[in-house]
C-alpha cells in the first residue's frame, strides 16, 4: 500500500510549508524549495526536518 493521494494533497514541507511531491521511485517526498527529500518508510512519510536528506 502506497501513500494515499489524499494524504499527498494535504502534506507540506515542515521546514518552509511549501509544496512537496513524490520522487520517481515513490520512496520519498521532495521539497524543491528547500532541496530536501523526506523518506517514506513502510508507507509512512517521515516528515522530520532533521531526518530529511539533501537533494
């Protein structure tokens, strides 16, 4: 089971509150403004700034 479309529509970057989108592998959420990737583990987005990885 993947992250639902409804959840993706309401999630925002916790750092800048900007839009995020799925990466091509569908295993992370990208914030283009902050240039960060928030990992998705076991279908749960890890929306912690300290755990985000730079692009």
